[in-house]
């Protein structure tokens, strides 16, 4: 894949993209768009859109604080804002609490907004990715202190996108996980579903002996298209995963 690019936070991949960041309160997005779509006006418009996306989320969570601490599937009224309904549906499919899907739903909403202007868009929100590309990309896999960290990449074909690639870890970062996986990656067309599923998978991997059970769980999550699990020097994968050494 000579036309592929490798994605690293704070670094625009190749000469194909221009990257920028947008921050609003707890949300810190790294965004890349194809060069001819970039402008300062786009950055400003993206910040305004992020504020717009966050507003109903903040308001609903303020009046329903139990959703912020729930660790299991929830039932909510259908009159809730669409962003909340999407989070809850995704989390319920994966068997986790709604906040497990919040980073993914924000990344997806911003990504869809940017696709109104740009033909290629990458949005990263705390390790959770929304991708829509017209040429291949390679996404590097970071897995903390695992010997496999930084040595592998997911090769993403344009036909797979729009795609969510989300990661949970019991050893890296501040996200809540009840497992010990160095990296639990989930892939799905729905970014909130990938986000919630990554959390559910990470929770299940407490030792290397849990990898096969976690893969069996992934197969049962409707809408999930692939998973990659790393703990120590062991790896397990299922689905539409094209795993290559980083650098290929």
C-alpha cells in the first residue's frame, strides 16, 4: 500500500492531510482533513459544532447524573436527545454503561460534520477514532509496556470507512477498565458501538487465558466488525482485521 499513511497524534500524516486540534472543556480532539479542505474557518466552525454537540449531552447528564456512573445497560425515555439515545443503544449492545460510548459518539458527530466539507476526515478523541478515507491508511497500535506496542498497524482500506476504531486499556490512560489488557481494540461502522465494545472487551481480559472468551464475546456483538486484543506478549484477533508490522 504505497499510498497509505500512518496516523500519530499531533502529527499530520504524510503530505496528504493537515491536522489541527479542537478543545472544549474535557473534549480534546485531534483532527486531520485533506489539505485542500483545510482553512482557519473550518477550525472555527468545528469548534462551534463541538460546542453544539456537547450542549444537549451536558444538559441531559446534569439532570440525569446516574448515567455518568452507571456501569451496566440502562433504560431511558425515548424523548432523550439523539446523542444520548445513540450512546445508550451502543452501550446496551455491548453490555456496559452509557459513558463507555461518549468519546466515540462525539468523535463520530464531529467527523460527520467535517464530511460536509472534506472528502477525507480523521477524528481522534482520547484514543477513539472516526475515519473516512479515499486512500488506504495505517493505524499504529499502542499497547503500553507490551513488547508488541508500536510494532503493529491496522491497514484500513477505504471501503471499510466510515469506520470507528476504539481502544480500551487496563494499563494505559485514565479510562475505567476492570481488566488488564494492554490494548483492546474494537472496529465498527458505528464509533459509539466500537467505543462501548472496546470497554466491554477490555473488562473481560484479566489474563492471557481470557483472550479466547473475549473473542467469543466480540463475535456476538451485533454490528462489531473486528477486534484486536493484546496482553503482554500475547495477541488475539477476529474479524475484518489486516494486521501488519508497523513500517510496512
